[in-house]
C-alpha cells in the first residue's frame, strides 16, 4: 500500500492545538512567541499572522507523532501553508526554520491584504464548480485561488466584484459564499509580499528530500523549493490536481496529519477507490 501524507492549510485550526504542541514540542511554542511577537495560539482567529504559525506547529507535532508510530510515507503534500510542514516532514528544512518562514509568510500576507483593503475570497460550491470556475471568475476580474475538489473552488480578488460574480455563479447552478479572510490570497493581490518572503527563503539552505514532496503549484515533486514557495503566494493552489497526481502515481491511502479534517473530505470528493483518513482515525484503527 502506497501512502500519501497530507498537511492542512489555514482554516483547519482546532481548540486543542496549543495543548498538543505544549505536550510534545514546547520549544516550538517558545520560538513561536519570539518570532510572532505574541501567542499565535491565543490569537489564531485574528488573521494569517497568527493562524499560520499555530497551524504549522500543530502539523509538525502531528507528523512527528505519526512518524514515531511507525507509519511510512511514500509521498507528502501540503495545502498552501501546509507545504512548509510537508517539506519539514520530508527533511528539506528544520522545524525551526520552517516556523520562522511561516511566521514571515503569515505576517506578509496579512500586511499585504490590509494594504490592498478590498481583497478577499469567494468560495464556489456545487457540482461542476471546478469546470465552471473560470466562467465565474474571468468576467469579473477574479482569479482561481484554490481548486480544492470537483465541487469546491475558491476565487480571489476585489470584494466589489463579488455581488455580480455571485449572480453569475447562481446562473450556472453554483452557490457562492464569501470567506472571512483578510486578503485575496493566492492571487496577484499578494505580489508585494513576494520580495521579502523570497529574501527569507534565500537565507535557508534546503536539503534534498528524504521523502518526495509534491508541490500543489505544479502538482509535481518540488524542484526549486524557494522559487515554488515564493510563487505560491500569487499562484493558485491546484489541490484537486495534486490529489489526482498522487493517486495516479499509486497512492491508495491518504492520511491527513495536523489539525482538522478538511483535506480528508477533499480527497474523498476527488478520487474514488482510495482510503482517506485523519491521523487520529488511523491511530484509533491501529489500536
């Protein structure tokens, strides 16, 4: 059985995250307080600056527990923010360097969104959402930010366009739901965040992966890590295609590690004939 381990992105936070990290990696909490300048777990709902480091820490701890249990991963992939945790799991960079990167990433994304002011995200839900997303986005100056599953796509752009885009979506049989986020992530709205983030990436020496890590920007294994992570700020997350690529490469079991269970649901909606479960479910089944 070939196993792909998946790492979640923003929006997957859970109330017990801090306790989990404190029990297993208190050093990460100390470093998070230092690099964020506040407790990201206490302020996880106050924007990307806090949510991203908190979710990242919980994902790293969840992976370390999973690896200690004896699970062998054949491939790794992360959704947006989750890519950094996946690269840590693959031995490409240390957990500490990953946390510093994520803290910088979250801060820059939040600041960029606040400066733009009008940027946000709009989820399209319903049968054929992936096929019809461009028909909703393009006439209204929006872009596809997250192609999550056949029935779930997220658009980014100006809030001013959302009302008309919602009407277009309704005409196509889709439901449009504005998301409570501080910016138009994974779109050109984030361009001004790229230079400083790229400088932070260039300061890190990335190692060769011990486990293949698939980029959700290219749907292929990472080549130039710094380049791909920098591009990810302004380019769409091709999650649906990433899951299909992993399945086509032979993955028959997908294990979501980290807080929440969002990715498990997306896998089930995207490919059939595979096992999709969270790390907690895997642990319970093994017991």
